[in-house]
């Protein structure tokens, strides 16, 4: 992990010091240089791929704004998606086709050489799509190309987010240094390291049985429940720890990036959970997947389809395997049930005691946490193994 690497923190110190001592007009250039250096050190020549992708996308979107050719803007978006698709989903596609052909007793496709996924390309791609869409819509302030590249190659958020928005990032490049940023940044980094190294690392010992089919087979039901709940907290402390470190490091530059977690396990509904969990991803999916599909402005059946499609994309973004798609659709189903309850059931219920009203009590928090925890079986395991664990949890196998 880079955050335990002394060189990383030395690099942060040099980059931050340089950023604050030079004239403001050179700050974007410092961020671009630091980002490219950082990425080359940890990911090697893949930095050339990201640079070329960013340059081509920037040229295309500039052309799309100035010309009437309708194909330029879609070409930029499709090109960005195809790059992510090739590196992240090619292996999944080949494996799926091989499984289907094997099921049909047809000759297998030759196994493709495993394609290495470039570091942080999912975050890079989502931020690039955000920029292209908002630039085409005319929602971005006028800026120089170097500001665009400083946005994409801002190294504190390149690996694990949060997913930034250019409108919020760009104005902060000229902000003056404030001691509060330094104090808050160091504190957040410390909290993140504690979450990641101490809490996640310690609780992970309890989660071991759910990591493999052998562990599941050798554990009793009580142990499996404890292990799954432990894994649910491992995911939170690990991921939110990364986010805290990224947010804290950004603050050292005097730049505030979006919060990513707000006590998600205290959510009183699955909809509220997604307003508290990986907030920047949820916002991106809502803006660029859910709304373009029609959002909630379409007939009820379409709304449910939109929710399922959006969460399926969320699952695919998290990992290139079918268990992540199932995990996403599990959440989509919970969101559909929640919406159906709000629109069709809750309004027709007779008055009931407050302690029985979902969404207002500890009961609602417990139900939401249970649903989120059960969904984790498909996040940690392949579909078949996850289904087996689900049956074991309820004593059905």
C-alpha cells in the first residue's frame, strides 16, 4: 500500500511545499507535474495511456464546441468508455464467452493473456466523462488546458477518489494558503491511516471465514454471521480510510474535495444509505446514468428499470466480475422495494406506533444494515459461492 511507503509521504511534502511557494499562475503546472510523476512511479508506462486519452478527449471536446459536427462529442464519450472497457472488462468478457461455449459444448475461445488494469483508471474515466459532459453543456468556467490536466492528474484522488467535479476544483487553484487547511489535512490523514491500518486490519481477522468456500464450509452459522458483519465493517474502514487520506492530502494543497462517507451504517433506508456511502460515486451515477435514463420523471415501471440499470453499472464499476453485477442489482432491488414502499404502501397504512415506522427508528437502521450486510456476500465471493453462503447464513444448507 502506497500510504505506508515513506517515499509517498516525502513526495507529498515536496509537492505541497512547491505548490505553496511558487506564484499562483504556476500552481496548475505543479499539480500536473506531480500527478504525472506520481503515476509513473506507481504505474509505470501506463501514464502515457492516460495522457494520450486526456489529450485526445480535450481536443475532441474543443472541436465539438466550435463545430457543428454531431459525431465529435459522442465519439469522445464512446472512446473514453471503450478504453476503460478494454482494460477493465476484456478479461471478464472472454471468461464469460468461454463459460457459455463450454456450457453449449462448443470449442472454447483461446484464453486471452490477462490484461493489467491501469491504476485508478475507473476514477480517471468517470472524472473525464464528467468534464466532457459538463464542458459540452457549457457549465464549466473558462480555463486553460493546464487547469484541465491538473484536475485529471490531481494525485491525491487518482487512486481511490473521491470523484471530483471541475466546477468545485478549478476556483480553488488560486486560493491563498491557510493554516486551517494544514491542520485539518494532517488530522484527516491520521484518521484515515488509523481506520485503514488499525481498525480494518484488526477486524479483518474476524472476517476470514467468508473469504473462501473452505472457510464457509468449516464454520458454523454464528461464526459466519459474525464474519460477514466484520467484513461489512472492514469494507467501510478500509474504503473510508482511503478517502480520509485522499481528502486530507488534498487539504494540504488548500483544496477541498467532496466528502465520500457520512456514517453510512446509521442510514434509515437504502436510499439514505446511498446518500451516505461513496457519496461522490452515487452523485456521478445519478447525474450521468439515472437522470439520462429518465430518473423518476417517467412512469413507475420505468423508474424501477432505471434504478436497476444504474445500480448494475455501479456494480460493474466496482469490479469486472458477475458477482459485482449481482451485488449492484441486489442494491437496485432494495431501492425498488424502498420506492414501492414509499409510493404504494406507506401512504395507505393506517396510523401505527412511531417505533414501528421504518425510516424513523432503530428498527429502520437495523433493517437497512441487514440488507447492506447481506449484499456483501456477492461483493466478496463469486456468485455461486455467495449464494451458498447466503443459504448457510439462514440454515438452508
